[in-house]
C-alpha cells in the first residue's frame, strides 16, 4: 500500500512539474492583474453607491428631525390652546417620526460599518494590485534581460560548393 501511495505521489509531482513548465507565468500574472483591476473597479462602484445611500439617509434623517421640531412647536400651541384631541393626533405623529428616526439611525450606522469594511478591503486590494504590478514589471524586465542574453549568431548559410572547396583545400594541405 505504501508503494502505491509513493508512486501516486511521484506521478502527481511529475504532472504538476510538467504543468508548471507549460504555464507562462507572465501571462498568468497579467490575467491575475486584469481580474484584480475588475474586482477593484466593482468595489469602487459599490463604494460610490453606498456613499449615495448614506447621503440619502442623512437627508431623510434631517427631514425627520425638522418634522419633530415642527411637531413640538405644534404641540406647544395645542396645549396652550387647550386642544387635547388635536394634541393626541400630533403625539401619534411624533411617535411615528421618532420610530422612523430610530430606524433610519440604525440603517445609517449599519451602512457606515459596511462602508468602513469596504474601504479597508479597497485599500488592501489596491496594495495587493500594486504589488502584483511590480512583480509583473520585474518579470518583464527579467524576460527582456534573458532575451538579450541569448546568443543569436548571424544567419550563416553554407553552400555545398563551399564545403567541397574547403574539403579539397584540406585534402591538399594534408597531402603536402
């Protein structure tokens, strides 16, 4: 059983080594960079949408607070005038506005936490993308250096006639 396990491990290692040689790291790295850029663009779009939602929530909260102040003034007027039944209706509206204020505040806080988490993720992804771009630049420089180091001799074409003449000369030189 141990022999079979060792053989299968050896076979997997050989297959992985072949695949590693087949894959081009610079192509894979460029593809990873493209995917990271797409993800980053998606997250940035989501951050803009969340910011827009935050502004809308802030505006609704401001409207609710204004409505609560107006209701407080109206309640003062009703109590000063002795209109208890009108005051009850205003108190109902005030309670509804306070409940809406609590819900909006909860949504705003949850949205702020989501935005903070997204900002952290965006910052982390930007750093990782920069690191990947640096690796790609280094890989491109290394590849260019390797291409420069390869010896490429001049394109030399030797004709059959040249071989025959050299052969005859060598034969003559040896005969002397």
